[in-house]
C-alpha cells in the first residue's frame, strides 16, 4: 500500500439540500472477503465499530446495534444526550442491502451507511458513504466525520496488525477541527 497523507484519508462532506453526508475512500491491503468479515462479524467489529450489529443478514431485516461496554464508557454522556439508555445501550436499524462481499447498506438511529468494496490490485477499495437522516450528534457533523474517520483508521489497523488502538480525545478533537475547517458545521 502506498503512503497516504492525512488529507488523503479525510472524508468528503456531501450536501444535498438540507441533507448532509460524508464520503470516505480507503485502499486496504486485504482481499474483499477479509474486509467484508471485518465489516460484518462481531469479533472484528469489537475492535473498530462502537456497536455490535445484531440481526439476520438479509435485505429488509431489522437490526439492533448493541454498544460495546468500552464505547459506553468512552462516550456515555453523548449517548445519553441523544436518548440512548445506558442500562440497555441499543439502537434500532434496518439492513437495506446485503450483497457479500460487495455492498452492505443499513440504517442505524439517524444515519444511513453504505459500504462498497471492490477488488483493487492485491487489496480492496472501500467506500463508505453516510447520510445523517435526522438530528446530528451532540458534536455536530464535524464530530460525526471525526468519528467515522477514527473508525476507519481502527479498521485498517485491525486488518493490518490484528488489533486496534483507541484514538485519544486529543486526536479526535484535532480531526473535528479539521473537518470544521472543511465546512462540516
């Protein structure tokens, strides 16, 4: 994999009328099947995504997103602000598209996420597009952008070394500032 700069890894801010979205593209040095497992299986999700994805894997199926204890510990105050019961930290969703190992699209809470994978040489080109469908997180679209950015960094680290290191608050705040400078308000 070629060396990428910080700016190469930033998500693009999308606008469609009142809707705000984000688009990220990452080139991962792993086969689409391996990346797919990391996106969809609990053992891998625990390393990079804030919640487990529970439910049948078929288009139209209802899903539940059960937050990992470490996510609740790290962001519990923000979760409470958006109505998550910390005694039962779960959000509803729906599986919209299930096309292994190419497209995985779902809704959860106030967001719609679409993961697209395609072979890219010896690896995979991963594109994530997310649209905020309702109220934004307490930290605004810049917080959402930084959050997905960090998740993708942790996903890549998981794939490369088998585990991931949580981002520190300072790194997240720096990313939020960068996204605000790019128009994520």
